[in-house]
């Protein structure tokens, strides 16, 4: 099981930079970059909520479940 973060896709659709989004939601560029690059182990609901608010999207637009290939 793997959760894929499609934040970069949504940011491109909304034409917003990493720095601008980080400033708007109140987290560091480094932490947002970790999330964007699928390196994060977890995300707080309040961070996910802020991202969805700023990008005008749903959590499912950002997070995708991919089953393991057996």
C-alpha cells in the first residue's frame, strides 16, 4: 500500500508556487517540499485542510491510494 501525494499537479493547475503556498498555509518551504515530493510519513489534518482551502480542492485531489503489486 502506498499513498501518493499529487500536490505538485494541483499546484500547477492553480498556478501557485511552493513558496507562495507555504506562506499562505503557514508552514516552511522545506516541510511543504517534503510533502510535495512524497517524502512525508504523515500529514496533519489542519495542514491538509489549509492546503485544500488555498488550492480550492478536495483531499482526494491531492492524496491517491495505490495498491501493492503482488
